[in-house]
């Protein structure tokens, strides 16, 4: 039996036929939609390397069955930048050297984007560390990550204030 789903990935409508209902969103993104930026870390929802936004909320794509996402809107790391213009979180990660090996970076960035959108980041480093605790970094770049999220939160609030003024 096959299952047909339709979802929006990084703004593009995708119609997909799944032969197996156990296909995860992570595998669909990487293997079928050629979006390798979302990383497969633990494949158990413990490391956060596969974090994406599903309907604007942070989610571990290794735990999300693709068949359950018919009609969903998915944003991956490939969908953040607008042409040559980096998303403010991406720019802040570069500015604060918030990565070392880079393997966890896409998941960290996606989690940070979600955290900020949820209004949970603020400028309190402890609050940010707690909000990002589902994303592990084997290189221990947590200080830079926290600084980057703080900075991006400020940048995005300033940009939003200027846009609404």
C-alpha cells in the first residue's frame, strides 16, 4: 500500500508518495527531497541535530513520521536564507563563532529560530540554555551558541520594531 502526502517544504509544494508509512521526515528530506542540511545524529530524538520547524514549531524530524504531515509546512536550514542574505540567526552564529565541527549547527540554528519565534529566548543566557537544551554539541560550543541566540534575538526585535514603525 502506498500513501500520498502533500506538504510545503521551504515554501515549495511537494507531493510525495510513500511506500512505507514508517518513513521519517528526516529520511524524506535527506533521501527523497535532496535536502541534506538536516543532519541525522542519534536517530532517536536525543541530540537535536535533525531539528526543523513544522508549522512554525521546533521538532525532531527523526521522530516525525512523514505520513502524518500531510498539509504541513516544513522549514529546514536550506529555507532560512533569502538569496544571499542570511537569516539573522545564521549571521549571529557566524559572528559569534557558535560552531566548531558544524555537524549540530543546522539543528542548533533551527532550534534557535523556533525558540525566538516562540518568544522564549529573551536575553537571559540561562533561559536560552534551557530552551536549547534539546540540542547537543559534541564540541561544546555552547557559550558561542548562547551569545549568538542572544544577539539574534536583539537583531530580530530591532528589525521588527523598525518594520512596524
